[in-house]
C-alpha cells in the first residue's frame, strides 16, 4: 500500500499538509468542506505530493513538514517557485 504526503495551498494563502492512502478521495473531501481546517479555506490547490511505500516514513515526513523545521524546507523546495507567492505563509 502507498501513502501520500501532500501540500495544499489554501484560499487565504496558508498551506495545509496531510497524509492519505487515497489522494483523489482526500482532495474531494477537502474541497467539499468535509475537513475542519480547510473547510473555510476552499478552494484549495494541490501544490505537490510525495508517495511513500513505507507508512512510517510517510507519517514521519508529514510530521516533519508540520514541525518548526518545515517552514524553510517547504518554502525552498515546494512553494517559492509558485507565482504570486509573496506572503510566505505556511
């Protein structure tokens, strides 16, 4: 089974990090407003996703991206190249 860590860009400029086994279904749930953190921030845009075949590595990477260290890593590796990304909110 594969585990996908994903980063979403929210309408308010913030970013959301999650992990799932079914990315398409999870994105549908986010965009329908079925997820507490993102329901007031739709529409959402998928920035990137990373697929792992190891559950523990996936959750460890998700936790890392949600930690204090994530700000510099996410911005440098995944977000800074996006157009109109001047606010730097993560």
